[in-house]
């Protein structure tokens, strides 16, 4: 499917079921939520390890992130909404950048260094945020969810969720390693650009990049709001 369609499937389509989950949160069963969360995070983590298509990687990442969103629905429904919002912002940033550069495979990211170095850095930064690497924004919901699980006497579940998050971070780090550190350094010596001038809009990408990577210092304010 096109990147734009994949973006809609992985972001906006999650709003309705999450809103329903938020409304019925008082009547949810914690054991069922734990089972769904473990299955989602493990399936999303293991499934994304050997993928070469960015759309498949993001699809498995979406499955893993829904596990984090589901497990906290009974304990703190506001964190469910916060986790979904941060995930949507980060995924929108990555999809818009990939769509702008017409990149669909991991191998194609290597070619972005000569085409647009800032765009490559945005892709890498956003992927690390999706993986939950501190001090990026994606670390915030995972940190708050683990804290809530420990406060509510679920340390074992917190450990399992933290370990499953390492799987997501691993395959994002693997993409960055394959796309940058394993490529022989080259430079574009042509006098003329070998690619066409970009006609797609880029107005939202800087704002979304800032939101998806630099909101961690605002965590105390968000804690008060939730």
C-alpha cells in the first residue's frame, strides 16, 4: 500500500478504538489486559526483527506500541491517551519524512545521505524516539507506564514490558547501523543534482520532529495534567 495509506492505518485508525477503551476502562479486566499487552509487545518486537520494508517494520512497531497503550488503560486511562498521542505524532513525523523522500526499504535510507542529510537525521532521530530511547519524547510514556505498574504492585509486569521494549529499540538501532555505519562513505561530486526538485510540502515536518524528540523535559507538567 502507499505510504500515505499506511500512515492513516497506523495513526488515525487507532483513535476510535482507543477512545472506546478509555470510556469502558473502569470495567476492564486486568488479567486480560496483561495477556494482550504481553502478546502485542512480544509479537511486535519479534516480528519486526528480520523485515526489510519500512512499512512492515512500522506495522510491527504499531502492534508493540498498542501493548503499552492497553496495559495502562485500567490503572491510569489518561496515560493511555498520552501514549497514543505521542505515538501518533512520532509516527506521523516518520511517515511524512519517508513519503517526502519516497523511501520504502531500509536499503533506500542509505541513499538519503547524498540526497538530504538533514532528512536522514530526522528519520534516525524519530526511529530512536519510537524505540523509547532516552532522552527523546518516546521514552516518556514508557517511563510513566512502568512507574505506574510498579506503584500498583506489578513489578514483574514492568520488567517484562521493559525487556520487550528492548526488542523494538534493537531493530531500530539495526536499521540505523545498516543504513549508516555499514555504508562506505561517498560524496556526490556532480555539479547538478541528480534528483528532481521537491514539490511536496515540508511545513509540518520541523514542528513534528521537535514534538517527537524534545518533549521529555515537559514530563512534570504532563504528570500534573494526567
